[in-house]
């Protein structure tokens, strides 16, 4: 998925960015609200990680602006403020989750995945597609009783289908999930990863919708 990280601490920001990218997500990192606003105007993010104290203002004001404008992109707050009143204010302002610094990066991955599943309308981490069983929480795929290993980018592509059950996913949507700003996009990347998924989970698991994109087979 495409994630916007808004964090001005260079050490934490780099660690979070690299960790999420290693999970197969495309990450754009902003250190100010102004830069984050520019990104939000041109990219449809699937999740925002938001620090509350930034050099040019308060992250909470950005969150309130997004919600007043009707934006329902999930937001996880990352902050050193651990008072109950702060957490209540953040959640009441429209945040979907709240992590207090310092936090474990593995927990961040789990929270990110759980929020994404809720917004996709399927909070259950277990999905069955015929002989294929997908455990989103464990990032595990079993085909006919045998575990099949997926790379982080193969997972990123599969998640695009899982987030849109029964819907056609366009090539540009998959590219957005794989590439951050400034990354060079190879013309056949999507086709390559769809082909790899078919080899691992079944040739009929992903259907090509000519001229539009791809669709995951129905359960």
C-alpha cells in the first residue's frame, strides 16, 4: 500500500520508513506539514502515519482538516505524548489508532495491517480462495495444504486485490502501492508481479480485465 509518513525526527523517520518499505509498502516521508500537504494533494494514500509536533505546526490540525474535508484515509498517530487525554483528543479528532514513542516496529506493522483490513471491510485476517488460504496477519499463503512464500513486493500486489474484493484494480493503482516519489517505474513491473502471483497461488487466481487492470478470483 502507499503510505505517507509525517515525522520530523530523522532517526525515527528513517527507521520507520525503511521498516515499512521492507514490508513491501511504498513510503513517502515528509518532515513538515507543508510538505505533507503537497503530497496529499497529488497522491491518494492508503494510510498516514502522523507525528503530532512538527516544525511548522501541529499534526492534530492536519488531521482535523482532513476529516472536515471528508477524507477518510486511515491515520495512525505517532507521538511521545502518552497522557490519556492526548489519546482521547487524537481519537476524537479522527485518528484510527495511536502509538506512543518509543514503540516496537513489529507492533507498528501489525497496527498498520489491522487498520488497513478494517478499511477494506474485512477485519478477519484469514481469507480463503478455493484451495488458497491467506493469513494477512502472518503474511502467509497456503495452497492445497502447502505453504507458499511470497516476496514483500508480491505481498504488496496481493494486498491491493485483497483490499478491493471483487473489484478491478488498475495498473496505476498497483504501481502506486509499489513505488514512492522519485522511484523509477519499469514499464512491465505490474505484469511481472501478477505473473509471479499466478505461478504461486494459481493461474486462475488473478483475472485480467482487458484495458482496465486485474481482479482477484471470488472465493
